[in-house]
C-alpha cells in the first residue's frame, strides 16, 4: 500500500515564483510538487497542500494523524508565531521535517526563532526548493 507524505505550506507560498524571487526563487509550488514526487522512494506518494489560514493548516495536520506517514512542512510566517501549529504537530506521531526555502538565520532576527523546531525531527533552511526534495528523501530513508 502506498504511504502518503503530507507536504504542507503556509501563508504566501501560493505566490512562490512571483513574490520576492531574489529571496524565494522563480520556481512555483507546482514545481515543488513535481520535485517532491520525483524524490519519493517506491511505495511513497505526496499530497502537497497550501493555505494562507492557520486553522486550515491545523486541520490538515489533524487529518495527517490517520492519513500520512510523515509531514514535511514549510509553515512560512507561522513558523515564528504559531504555538497552535506546534501543538497540532505534537499530536502527530510520525516524522516531521521543517523546511525553509531561504536561510532564515541570515535574515531578520524575528525569523531566527521557530516554534515548529521544538517538534521537528529535522530542519532545512537555505537550500531553496531543493530543501523539499531533501526532506522527502530523508522521510523515505527514515521509514524505509
Ligand atoms: C517563508 C516565509 O514566507 C517566511 O515568512 C519565513 C520562509 C521563511 C521560507 O524561507 O521558506 O520567514
């Protein structure tokens, strides 16, 4: 049976490829989806989702409790603000990998803290969209 990796994306990532390309690059979320799928091992698939709404992301994390074998999440700005997303991830019992397209540590001080990192099994920042591919590969190797 195919195992599904949820690839969750937070606010403004629907504009990937259009907003601040000097920071986030020119590729779109569709390219991210294709890249993630191409990096899945046999027996795995991905479900890529994006929302600008915190509650929707929390609902998807709850859904993932019974529907996903792992979560790859770029919470975008919610990384730095959302105790609620952290709490939802703490109720998810399989691997969680946190991804940031940009190197958040090289940017404003408010981006240096992540609530999600308190739960994440791995954190990737600054690899551009290749960070998603690395996260998917890591999940597949962790879960065999
Ligand atoms: C994306 C965002 O939208 C920012 O709010 C984060 C993250 C960084 C990224 O690099 O993917 O601070």
